[in-house]
């Protein structure tokens, strides 16, 4: 398989370093951004806990019995949903977040947040089922079946849960080693489907989602910000930058066995917001591995621009 390396900038006559074009000033990311981001994540968990308390969660737990089990199930479900949406935001490629933490750290947090959210979701399903079964004096498995088939949105939620289980199982290191990266990445995208399918049952039947105007405002805002960030930063922003800078292949140079350099040029590349330490991801739609992105790190240039090292 040929490994493709790319240069992010080939100077043309209109934007070469000697033309006098000035690169935009890159400001240093303030250190407090990372602290603010971590604080915001913690505050979000406190908010959902406060909403649960405001909807009678503490009273139900202290009252004991089946209601206490159901209340605990509601709390674990709230934490699971909140962490799941935070997990989406971690990998939404929001520029401010990536500059504050770095993509490697975000990927690690994304992984552990995902596993934590999954086990909280499992606890939610078990506790809610046991609590409802206790209140109805029914068998837990029969109650689960009844909930799936009769409660609004539960069929969609079940499908979403199965999608998330598949994502978690294939993300375990032992399973991931046996999968090609492209296969794992395709399966991993089903997490978005799982999140989307879980939304209706929460908004239709979840006491802590519809119990107060504050709950409705919080959850709709969090879902909207998460979905909007994915659409804007993972889809819209890359498409806009590709259109703006019009990167095209200038020439291809064989460097040696298994190594080829692909040189690109475009327009207004001095305005391309790239810094040393960041990297581009190229997909060359020809030959083996066409669906795999090739990360290429940036190196600084005296003009202030960032070049990709071949």
C-alpha cells in the first residue's frame, strides 16, 4: 500500500512568502479555557442532579420501596444522557475546545466518558425496570417487555440502545484490534444514531425532561448545541474551508519505495487557520485505503504560515 504524504501549501505567485503577504496573527490559547471547559462539564452534571432533586428525586429515595429504585434509575439515566452528549461535544472538533485541550486528550476523555455513560445507561435500564416491576407487582422481564412495546418512544430507544451497545463492544481494545480502522470507524458512527433514537422517549415520557420549564429548556439546549456543533464543525466548516481555499493537487513526486509526496496548492492559504502542532487529514480517493484519512503534522514557517511535513 502506498503511503501518501501531503504538503499543505505550495507557494504560487500570488501568495508566495516573497510577495509580502502578511499572515494573520495567531493568538496563544489562554490556559483558563481548559479550566472553564472542565468546570462546565462538572456544572452540567450538577444541573441534571438539581433538576432530579427538584422533581422529587430525594423524597422518593428516602421513601424507600419501588419508587426509590425508580428514582435512582432516573438519576442514572440523566447522568448517562448528559455524559453521552458531552462525549459528542468532545469530538465535535470545536476549534476553541481543541485548542484548549488538544485532540489526543479529548480522544482519551471521549473514550472514558463513553464507557462511563454506557454503564450508567445499563444501570438506568435495570433500575427503572425493577422499580416499575415492583410498583406493578410484576415480573421484571415481563415489565421490560411491556415498557418496550407500550411506552411512547421505547421501541426507538431500544434500537438506539442496541446501536450504542454495538459501538461500546467494538471499542473494547481486544475487539478493536481485530477490526480494520475503516470498519471500526463506520460502526462507531452509529453512536450518533443511538443518541438520536434515544431522544424521543426522554422528551415524551421522562419526568425529569418534561417536569418543569427549566428541564425542558436545559435538555433542548444541550441537545441543540450537541447536534449543531456536529453539523457546523464536522461538516459545515470543513466544506466551507475547502470551498474557500480551493486546494488542488499541484504535482505528485515518487520519493522512494512505498512513499509518494503529493503537493497541493490553493488560494489565500496564508489565511488558512493552521498552527504548528496541528495536522491536516487527507483522503486520496484512488488506490488501496482510499477511505482512510492520512494525518500530516504542521511545521512552522518564518512567514507565520503552517506547512505540512512530507
